[in-house]
C-alpha cells in the first residue's frame, strides 16, 4: 500500500472524472447524463480520501468530506430523477435536445 | 512491485474500464449495469485504502441506492432494450477532444505539484473514531454539518414528492364519474377544492 | 441748409407709403391707393428737386469745386471696431442728379399707372410695390457705405422680382421674375465677394475713406492691395471687376443680360420705370461712385469698356430683328447702357480727360427721359391694340395723335438728331471715345446708326405701314392721366439736352469747358439721317423689302432673332449641368450613400444581434461544452500565461 | 432675478397641463405659460442690460451643490449669447404653441411634451455646469422622439427612431468629451475650466468628441441624415421646435463647450470644421433644389443654413463667431416661420408636394405672404435677419487670411445664389402660378396662426432692421470667448 504513490491514485480519479465529463457531453439521454454525473462525484470522493490518507493521516477531515458528498449525491440523484420523470410526462421523451424551450 | 500495488492497478483498471463502458454503451440498461460495476470497483479501491467505513457507505448508498433508483427511472421512462440515439459525430469528437485535453492538463499539473505529507504517524480510520468525531461537539466535531445534512435530505425528499406528484385534474378525469350540475347544493369548499384549477366558466354550462 | 431734414423724408415717405398700402391697401383704400402713392411721389420729387437745386446752385460749390457733403451717418451693424455698416447719405453731384431723375420718372409712372392699371384687381399692391421700388432706388443712390448700397441693391432686386411677377397667375411672368431675380442674385454674389475683397484690403466699408485710402498711392492699403495677387491678377483688379460684375448684372450687360427681355412680362409702366430709367442704370451709378478707384486700375477699366461696347453692339443688332415692341425697347435700353458703360470705361480721372465720365452720366440723364417716354408710349399702344406684336400694329398715327408725336420725338431723341436731348449726350460720348480709343469710336458710330435704324423701323411699322386694322376709334389715346406724363416727358426729351451738364457733374467736381466742334459732329448726324431714310424706305409702306433685307443676311438674321442663342446656352447650363450633374447627384448621394450608411449601421447591428441570439440554443450540452472550454481557457491563462 | 425661474415656469406649465381636461383648458394654460415665460425673458433682458458692465461676464449666477463627490453643482448664469438664445426659444415656443392650437389627438400629452422640451432647452442655455448642461440636453431629446413618433406623418416611426438614435449617439459623444475634460480639471464648472490650461494632447483627443457630438445636433455634414426625415415627418409645432431650438443647442454647445474650453484643439481642427461646414452649405443647397416636398425643402435648407453656423465657429475670428451666433438666432426664427407656413398650407390642402400646389396667393393671401417673407428671409434679403447673419459670417470668415479658407468663404457666398434658386422655385410653383381647381375654397389664416406668424415676423424684422440691438448684446460675450482663443492662436503662430 505504501509503494503506490499518491499521484497514481490521482491519475485514476482524474481519468474517471474526464470519462464522466465525456459522458455528460455526448449522451443525449438525461438518465445517462445522470449516471456520468455520479461517476464525476465518485472520482471527487476518491481524491478526498486519497489526500486524507497520504497527506493528513492524523486527521480525518477528508473522510468526513466524502461521507457528506455521498449523502448529498444521493439527494441530488433523487431530485434529478423526479425532474426527469416530470419532464418525461410533459415531453414524452427524455432526450435532452427536445427540451429546448428555454431558448431565445 | 508488491502485491498491494498489483491489486491497486487491477482495481483501478477494472473501474476505469467499467466507467468507460458505462459512458459509451448504446443500450441504456446495459450502461446502468456498467455503472454499477464501476461503483463496486471504487468501493474495492476504498477497501484497498483501508477506509472500510467509506467503502461500506459507498456500496450501500451508491450501489444499493442511487443505481437502483436510476434503473427504476429507466423502466419508468422507456423500454430498457431500445437503442439510444447516437450523439452527433461533431459533438462526440468535440467532447472527446475536450476530455483528453482536460486529462493531459491535469496529469501535467499533478506531476509538477510536489505532494508532501505533513503528518508522520500511521493513518487509521476505524469506524469508532469516525463515529465519535462525527457527533462530538469539540473542536473537530462534525455535529453541525451532520444536522444540516439531515435537514437537506428531508427537503430533498419533500421536493421530489412535490415534483413527481401528478396534478389533481388528471386525478379527477381518471375518476370522471361525478356529474357537476350547477344547482347542486354541495358544500362550497368541497366544490371549490375539487376544481380549483378549472376555470369557473365551465360550470355555467 | 441741413440736408438731413430734407433727405430723411425723401426716403421715409415711399417706405411709409409702401407699408400703408401693403398692409391696408387691399381692404380699405382700394382705389384711393393710386392717389396716395402719386401724392407721396409728388412730394418726394419736389423735395429732391429743391435739394438738388439748392446744392447745385447755392451752397454746393466751394471755390469752384463741388464739395461732397455727408448728410447723416448712423452705425447700423458693427462687424468689428473698424469695420461697420453705417446708414448714411452722401450729397454730391451724381447722387443729387440721380435722386431727381429717379423721383421724377417714378412720379411720371405713378401718374401714368392711374389710368393704365385702373381695372386691376391688385391695384393697391401694385402701388405698394412701386413705392417699395422707389424707396430702395433712392436709398441706393444716396448710400454712403458700400454695404449699404449692397443692401438697397438687393431690395431693388426684390421689388423688381415682385413687379415683374405682378401678374402671378401667368406662368411666363413668374418664370421671368424668377430668372431676373436669380441672374441679378448671381451678380450680387460677385458684388459681395468684391465688397469683401475691397473692404478687407481697404480696412473700411465707407465710400469716402475707401476711395481716399485706395487712391493715395503711398498709403499702406494701396500698397498691399496692389501687391497681393491671386492667379497673377492684382487684388485691386479682382475687387473692382467683381464689383463691376454686380453692376453688370443689374444693368443687364452682355453675359448677364438674359433677364431684361423676359422682364417685359411685367406691366408696361413698370418696365418704363425699372427697365428703362432707374434700376438698369444702377450699375452705371455704382461704377461712377467708385470711379476714382476704377480710374487708377487700367485693366478694370478695360473690362468695363469692352463689356459695354460688346453689349451695345450686340443689343443693337438683336433689336433690329425683334418683332415684339417691348423686346425691341428692352434691347435698345441694353444698348444705350452699353454706351454709358464704355463711356465710363474710356474716361480717365480729373479735368479734361474726365469727359467720358461726364458724357456717360449726361447720357444717363437724357436717356431716362426719352426711354421712359418710349415705354409709356408703347404702353398706350399695347393698351389699345391689346397685343405686343408689331404685325398687329400699323397706321395708328391718326387714331392716337398725342402718342404719335411723343413717340416720334422720343425716336428722334434716341437716334441723336440735333435739337433733341439724345444728340448732345451721344455727341459728348463720341468726342470722348474719339480722343481716347479709335476702335471704340467706330463701334459707337456703327451702333448709333443701328439705333436710328431700329427705332425708326419701330416707328414706321407702328404708325405707318398699313391702315389701322382696329376699327373702334374712341379714346385710343387713353385717359388724360396717361396723356399728361407723355406730354411732360416729351418736353423733357427736348429740353434735357440744354442742361449745362458739363458744368455740374464732373469727375473732380470742377466745371469742365467743352466746345461744340460742328465739323466733328457732322459725321454721326449724316449716318443717322441715312439710317432713318433707309428705315423709312423699307418699313413706311407694306412691301416685301423687309423680308428681302432679312433674306440677304440669311443665317445671321435668324441667329439675331434667336438672340444669338444665349438663352439656350444658359438654359442648357442650368438644366443639364446644374440640375442633372450637380443637383440630382447631390440629392441621390444624400439618399443612397449617407442615408444608406446610417440605415446600414442599423441593419448590421440587427443581424449581429440575430447571430448572437443563436448562441442561446437551449441545448444543455452545448452550454456544458462552452462552460468547460471557458474554465480550461482561464486555467491555462492563469497558470501559464499570467506572469 | 433668479434664473431658475426660467426653468420653473415651463415645468409648472407642463405639470399644470396634466391636471386639466379638454383641449380648451390645455391650450389656454400652455399659451399662458408661454406668454409668462416670454415676459420673464423680456424682464431678464432689461435687467441684464442695466447690470451688464460691457465685459460680457456671466450675471445672475446661482450655485447649488448637487452631488458632492463628483463636484457637480447646479451652477446657472447668463451672458449675451445665452440671452439671445433664450429670447429665440421664448419666441419659437410661443409661436409653436399658437400654431398647434387645434390638435385633436392626445392634445394633453402633446402640449406636455412641448413644455418639457422647452424646459430642457431653457435649462441647457442657462447652465454653466457641464453636467447640468448635459442633463438638460437629455431632457430635451426624449420628447422629440415621442412627438414625432405619435403625432408625426409619413414614415414617422422610422424617422422618430432615426432621430432619437442619432441624437442619443451625439449626446453619448458629448458625454465622453465632458468626462474627458472632467478628468483633467476635476470640475464641471465652465468658468473654472476656462481659467485652467488643459494640456494640448488632452484637448486634441477630446475636442473631436465634444464637437462632433454637438455637431450632430447642428446637422454637421456626415451626420445630418436625421434632419430631412426627422423634420418632414414631425408635426408642425415639433418641427418648429426641432429646427428652431434643438439645432441651436448643438451650435451653442460647440461654441461654449468645444471652442471655449479647448481653444488650441479648436484652432488645430478648424480646417476640418470649415471643410465639413462648406460641404454642408453647398451640398445642402444643391440637395434642396431637387426636393419636391415642402418640408424636405425646408429641412435641407436648415442643413445648409446651419452649415453657416459651423463655418462661423470654425473660422475663429471675432466677427465670424458673432455671425455664427446671429445666424443661430436668425435661422431659428426663419425656419420656425417657414415650418409654420408649411404647416398652415398642409392643414388646408393636405398635400406638401410642390407640384400639386399652385396659386395660393389668390386664395390664402396671408399665409402666402408669410411663406414669401420666410422665403425672402432665408435667401438673405436685407431688412430681414438672414442677411445680417450671413453677411457677418462672410465678413468674419474673410478676415481669416488663409488662402483655402478664402476659397471656402467664396463657396459659402455662392450658396446664396443656390438658395435663391430653390426658394424661388418653391414659392413660384406653390404660391404663385395658376390655381388648382381643388384648392379654390380654402380658408385663410385663423387668429392663432396670424399671431404665431406675427410673433416670429416681428423677431425677424427687428433683428433685420436694427441689428445693433442684438450685436450690442452679443459682442462682449463673444469677445470673452475669442480673447481666450486668440491668445492661444497668437502664441502658436
């Protein structure tokens, strides 16, 4: 565990972050966009835990941070899905390009 | 290259692969499953970092809760098997380029930033320590954020219910049996609440 | 004698008469307006004769030389401490002579118009305009400041515009009035530039100081006006020739004469007053007023001489071919004024060689009488025959005896037959031109012959040629009010010659001794009689000889009747060049380029905003992409580029 | 004599108009307001004559702190030039109110906006603080847009929009100029700034902003396109105000702000100003010849006449600046009279096309004589104000020894011929000539139109016959400006 340097873990989390970002940009389905957001949030959690473990071992702030992030992510996912369902009811489709009323 | 490094590399390769598959697969249900597996991979990573409590939370909340929720919403909104429409080629290339640029940029930054540890002694994040610090009101206590988060979860729940609830008149149409005659002596407030959103004009037929 | 007390009423009476008749004439004193106008003009004439007499015979002459007295001077508009327009009056030989001529002729026309314009619907306005004209002419003659003369110059131009355009429902009258005003306006433009030049170098606008400064050779102003030059011509010549252009425009000299024949559209008494005696001689008066300055600049005098000579010659030739009685008289006026101009041109300053100056003014004096007589006579004829054309006239001598005699005497006078006024003044012009410039003398002789020819062509074809075709013969001669002026002017045309002019009006004020050289004056008399005899033979009886004569000259005759196509050239210039090549493009440029530029700016802003609007496409993912690229950009900027 | 009274009276009339009902009340109150204003102005004139010590400094000054941090204060005062301008505004406002005596549509708002516009103009002319001046300039711009947009004719929305935008653009440039001056003298007070010596490079940068900004108000050549459209689609009273007063705001601004405060730049840029002014004069005159609509003719001739104002200011000699001020006053009266006459003709014959008019002299003699007087005045006939102003400008510009400026003066003089051509063409075709059968039973001028024309004609004739009255008023004040400019010029030469 000690031989794996912090940077490698950060590489992994950044890679995960940008995969989530790619998903957010290209997926046309709102639910898949939600999934990519979940991926992004998880990569952030990894970062927090890694920093806490490698840089501030005597404290546990990083861990508490990731705990709270997880709770908020859950709330956020719930609200997002409620919106998606509502959107589905009005637009009969959850393709993101159909919901463009909020334009000029 | 001792065994834990190997384990780490395996887990991270697995997670990244699952993540990539979740983002690029064409069937929506299948991508949900890839997401689930990648979250499990992340939980394994936590285990590798000996923060078992976080790993447990990860599995319970993320894998158990959110992904299941997502799968529910998939079934609610459409047949799982349909192929999702491919995004425009121009957009995919653009976002791929953006992602790679971001990746390269942060790699470069991470390499150049010299992380140096401050603390010396051994890191242990046992569940009891986490629990005591979570609720302690002393200097590093997290009691206040803990309460605030609970308030947040409550409001999120109420919010979801309000958003997702079906508006009453659809409810009324579904019933659709009770005739509305003008002269009916029904008590005022009952009728009023009944078609509050319906314009009064319709009653004077 | 306090001249201010007398000269102010001379000016104020006509202007008050104009205001009264103009404002109240139409409704209240409809037919009384004629009498009011005439009475006021009678008063003005009496006062001016009194003043002139007093000046010429009692207190004008100081040790043998006529002094110049400045009656009054009020500061009207001060441009700068040294330069200001002052309203003043000069009392000197030429101004006194002019106020007498102007007021007298105006009185005659007032009396004549009582009868001639009786039935006119705008009778009061007609008399109002006449008083306005007389006021501005008297003001012009008396003015002591070069800008003041310009002011009255323009007022004279406007009143002639109003009078020519009196029958305003005739489009031809309006066109003529417009043409007259615009041509004189163009000349006034030259005049104003001339004033600017002279006043800048002379440092003042007042005539006396200007003349005194520019004529004393060692004065600073004289030095820098002659040294400064533009395009090789000294500023003095520029100034003087520009001022002369102003005079030439008003006196219908050669290039700017096109408005005079058309000005005949106005009522005939108006032509008698304006286009015979007063307005057209304003140019001569102006040159006479600035004569000391003109005399020091030879090239300016050359211009004056040759413009005068050419106008005299051309006008005489055209007059021989015209068929409209008033056009003939108009061209004859132009020719006679040409005479006066070149007489001034050939004259020098001071003593003996100032004869040209005196001759020219003497001719102006006599010409006023017989030319207005001719016009009034023509008025009576037109009134009776109801047409201007010579072909409808003939054998009228029995029907209108008074007009016949008056017309005959006037023709003899203008031709220069000895006992009449024309002979004396023309004689002096011929002697002056003989002494100074032989070529001018020859032209003068030839023009005198032509004058006699066309005047008697006119006389014979009106009063002789064939029996009167018009039958009703009652008061052909017009009412008494039309006869009185004819008789008075007839007497003047005879008497005017004997006025001792050379003693009164000379360049330097000192009387001039002239001797009548019989031998010398024989030549013109013989030529004139020859011309009269030729005219009689051709036009006395109805025979084809007139057309035969016309045929001999062929195309030259046709060109002359067409007024040498000068009108067409002007029309071409104004229509084609000014309207199409400058006016229309100016309006087009304004609409299509500058306006389009402004609208273009508005259009581009609208299209740009249309494009920017497109960015808010409502597609969430594009927003995310912009968002990310924004962050990436800022990150790169702050980490790498920001030093 | 408190100068703020000059602003309070029109403003109170505006407020009072809002409270009355029906056309009769509205017009009587606005007429009363205009007459009262004229009385105060005459009283001010008399008081000024007594107190004026001949050195042309500002009198009746009052100074109230408005906004401490930016050192803006409501500083008002009056000298010869602003007094002449105020007289002009009073006359034109009175005439304008009288001419629009029976406007049916929304008459209350119409008279309210007229009163507001006059308040703006009065405020502009008496303010000695650059910011207050700018404030009143803006107050004057808004009513114009509404007046043309609502009560106008023809393509009124387009012209109202164009006019408002260009004037707003102009005032934006002016504001840049003002702030430029402010940041180098950190005071908005004209009297103080005039005392200071602003560095040349600053003057050179901010003078064009101020001059072009104000120039747009006075139809400076390339920015004059709002004048024809704006004037011709405006209602009679609005076009009288527009041409009579608002074009003078620009001229006054150019003189007081641009030339007085930044003389070096004025001197170095004078050749551009003269070039543009001469183009405006000649180009305006020729363009007018081609117009067929009476209002377009008068609008384009205003472009040409305002060119004289800018020429006078550009030449920077004492007489030419005097001439510029005289031309502002005379053109104000003359063009207001011309628009009034055209308005009267239009209200009777409902056409402004010269071709369709004819022989009005027989049917409506009074209006035709008013039209002829306006025409003769604008072509510079002596006895009317046009001649006095134009000749002073020519005399002044000729004193500038530069060869090219002489050529410009000659061109400007040539314009009096072109002016004569288009004026006579217009009068000849529409007033004289054969009468159109449709127009044979027109009614002549009513009492209010006669009074309006009378007011303006007395102004024109008094200035034409007795110019020494107004030059005695103006010369000391222009000398103050020109002494400052000439001291700079002599140093540089």
